[in-house]
């Protein structure tokens, strides 16, 4: 069985992965991540003081050997089926934060969709 993190941490991993996929995390993307964490009910019990630590943990995971695949595995193990559409929607929300979506972001969204077992229509 894969390693697990909390649902909120996994959702933050999704947003960080999409934001960092094009090698830059823009101010608009970071602002969107912060606003989503502040306003969405799924993050109501999340300690917002931990946002930076969770994002850094995600970055460290991505830097490791097989980092992207292993991080997708952690996300898939940590996000229950009832929240998989939400996870994907958060990724899309971050991808469109800059108005234009980079090819790398589209690829990460495709890999996320596959890792979560979502159909293409999602």
C-alpha cells in the first residue's frame, strides 16, 4: 500500500504540482492556492500556518528519484473516490489562474486524471 497524507495535504500537492509544472509558480497561482485553501469547506479544519511546509514537502518529494510518479501515488492513495473530481478541479483551477495554460500543465493534469482513475470527460 502506498504512503498516505491527509486529504488536505494531497489537495495542496495537486495544486503545487500543477503550478510548478511549467517551472515557475506565478503570483497569480500562489494567490489562487491561498484563496482556495482559505475558502473551500474541505480545508476548514486545515491549519493554514502549515501551507508553506506542505508545499515544501511536495517540492522535496518531486525532487526525489521517481518523484512525480511517487507523488501521484501518494495523492491517489490519499484522496478518497468522493473527492477525486475535486482534486482534479483544483488542478484545473490553478492551471487557468494565469489565463493561459502551458503544455506542461496540461500534461500534469492528464497524469493526475490517470492517477485518480477519472474518465476523460471529467
